[in-house]
C-alpha cells in the first residue's frame, strides 16, 4: 500500500517527476499521463521487469543447455533488455540515473519488443504447435509492452552519445553473432521453428528461409533503433538550446 500511496502522491504533484521536454512525436509518442503513471509506479515497473527477466532466463533453459558457456551472454536477448529497463528505472528512482542503462534498455526494448512478436506472427502456425495459446498471447503482449516502456525512458535520460553508441554497438554485434558469424559453433539467436540440436554443445540447425527472415527483422530493427536513439539525442539538444 505504501508504494501505491506514494505513487498517487507523485502523480498529484507532477513537480516530483522529471520534466517532459518538447520533443517530436516519434521521440515521445505516448501521452504524458501514461508516462507519468509509469514513472510514478517505478518500483512496480522495476519489479515487473525483474520478474520478466527471471521468466526469460527460465524460457531459455533448453537453449542454454545446448550452447557453450562462452556464448551464454549472447542468448537471452529479451531478458537482458528487461534487466536493463529495470536498472534504468530503478537507478533513476534512487536518484542515480544512468544514461548507459537507459540507452541499452531503449535499444533492447524497442528491438526485442518488436522482433519477438514479428517472428511469433510470421511463424504462428509452427509456434502454436508447441506453444499453448495463453503463453503465445502472453509472449506477444508482454514484448509489445517492452516497446511502450522504451518510450518513457526519454524522461529519465539525456541519451548521451557515448552510451547510445555503446548500446548500438552491442546490439549490432549481437546481430552479427546471432545470424552471420559462428564463433561458438552456430549462430545464437532465439530458437525458431524447425531448429534442431546438432549434438553436444555445437549448437542448432538454422533452416531457411526462417533464418533469413528472422535476420532481416533483427537488422532492420537495430538500424531503426539507431535512428530513433540518435534522433532523440538530437531532438533533446535542440529542445534545450531553445
């Protein structure tokens, strides 16, 4: 109750929330009221993201078992994104905001929040063979919610250039290893329909055209994240300049 009462108090006194700069709609597409609720309920948002992170690691348990330990940091893309989001909102709430956490959270939540529903819908017939409908709907809805929270991060971050470049470099590298290079056996993207384990820790098969369709979606979303993040930085600089 204390958390809810505190959140309501913060909503009543918007001066306690970070200012909403005058930014283009594509940087800040959500209504201010939605942003304010998300910020006022930051502890709940943090907890929700941490629960999602834990579920995500559990969801990847079989893929972890078929992958070399050295490649594990490259596997849990969505759980990593929600972990960065929890860090970004949590550090802001503790008055220790981090542009690095916010940049990694923005790129991750935008990219994985859209890529996962993309592949779930494109390959729906195959996914629904092994995935119960309630879980399928949950996966689509929860990932789309990641996109919404990405567009609240502009309130808690300046989107400085170095953190933005670091985040984009990491997710760009992730695309390369996920789809194009094979330093640890085979590519390491999230398992898709038709993939089977090769044996041992050598990885999984990557049948076409599934692999190429997933790769195209990931690369396009990484590039679009770059445009959004760097565009948001430029928009913030213009807004503060005058």
